[in-house]
C-alpha cells in the first residue's frame, strides 16, 4: 500500500472548507485504495498541545517536512503560522524536491463591512507567491476545489492504474460515478470523449454525482462564455447528457444552462437555445413564484436574433413583437438590476430592437 501524506494548511476562517476537504478525501480513498494508494490527510485539528515540549507549531513544521503534498488554502487573510507553514514547505521543497506545493485562493464575494486590516496579510502573501514565481490557483466553491485538486491527483498517481471508462454489469455505483467524473474532467481538459459513453455514465451516475457534474459544468460555462467560448462550448454535450438523465423532466436548470451555452458558442444556435429555454420556462412554472427571470431575458435575446426583419432593419411581425414584449415585461417586474442589464454593451441589439419596434415594457 502506498501512503500519500497530504498536509492541509489554512486560516481559521476556512474551517468549513477544511472539513469538506477531509470528507472529499475520505470519499475518493474508497476508490483509490483498491489500487493500493491511500491519501492520508494531516490538518491542524489533528494535533494537541501535549505533543510538543517546545511549541505546537514545531510539530506542524515537522509534519510538513515529512509530507508528500502541501496544500494551502487562503481567503481574506494569511496568519503568521500559515505563512510560516508555507515557508517551511517551500524550504523543504528547495532542499529535497518534496513536498509538492499547491496553493488555492478562495475567490468569493466579501462584504465591505467585513474587511479589516487583515486583508493586507492576504495581499502581501499573494505578492510573495508571485515574486517566487509559484503558481496560484483560484477556487469559487468546494466543488471547484475538489475537481481541481482531484485532477492533480489523477495526473500524479494514476500512472499505471487502470483508468477504464467502460461500465459493465459488475460496475459498482462508486465506480460508475468515478467514470462519469473522469469523463467530465477529460472533456473540460479538451480531450475527445465518446459521447455515448458520456451519456451512459451520466445517466447511470448517482444523483449526488449528477449534481456535482452540473455545478462544475455550469461554473465552466459561466467562467468562459465571454472570453473563451471555445472551452465553454465543451459544456454542451455534458448538459445534453444531464438532460437525457432527467427522465422525469423536472430539472429546468439543465435546459437553461444548455440554452445559454448554445446561444453563446462561437457559432450561436439560437433556434435550439430558444427551444430549450421554452422547456426550461415550462418546467419552472410561474416566474412570480419560482423566479429565474433571466430565462425570459435570454429567450427575448434569442427571439430578436432569429427576427429576420431585424437583420434588414425593419419592424418585427406582430407575433414576435408580442412575445418579446411579454418576456421583457416579466423581466422588468422580477429582476432588480434590469437597467444595468439593458445598459450592458453586450445587449445593444435588444435596445436597438426595442427602439426600432417602439416596444414599451
């Protein structure tokens, strides 16, 4: 059995992330252990004061020098001990090429009222990392962190380990889930994947895994639709497979996310996007009760893009006018930032269409 020692360092504010990461490692160990690999996690909660006659931090530093992977998470601040732990790991790496160092910055919203002078420690640490030429990754959610770090473990330790994506009658649910996640990772890393195998794996995966796949794929679409539409387009077969798995046709967000991807890909497919938005809105039901007003906004975008008269700078037919007007009215009533939405340069065609057709909403 190969034991891989992972030391996780972070400030107290990320206690929940540490616990979630511990659960994540426990879950993946169920798969890796059959390949004679086990990831042993060390976190500061594992230590007690009685362990050290000098100071507890010395015990941390000793564990860091003995670990294979040093993982550091930080958010709004970096305490003196966390900084010292990084220095210890970095010094050990320079001397022995061990441990491997991974640093992740939690990229999330911060209330301005919660900011204090500790924010300077975060900025100083980021500067230190940049000066050392060390790569800094960002994570927006625990699902994102787990996907990114899981991918690193795959690269480091899957060598020689079976990585089959074939599902058989003897495949366990865990094996199916891992195959599905592996296929997703490969797609988003720009590798070719058999679409039928992808669909089969997602359809047979557990509901928790489907949700994890959805969150990761949605995040990839949101992060890349504007500046990397080619990568964003890779999400389309994943959303299509999720839809295929939705036998009861109740998950409206699968259809809306597919619609957004179809609308924003390098060669937009507004017709298919419109069809999926219609389904999403039908499943969602009342906008007043269930929200999601951007469904109607994006449907209006598609209707305008498909308006042949608009391409000739002519007024739309009465049916199109009514549909767009109705959708925009719902957006105005249910979306608080509609003025900023309409002022966005990306939506200039909507403003132009509204003015051309003298539509009041």
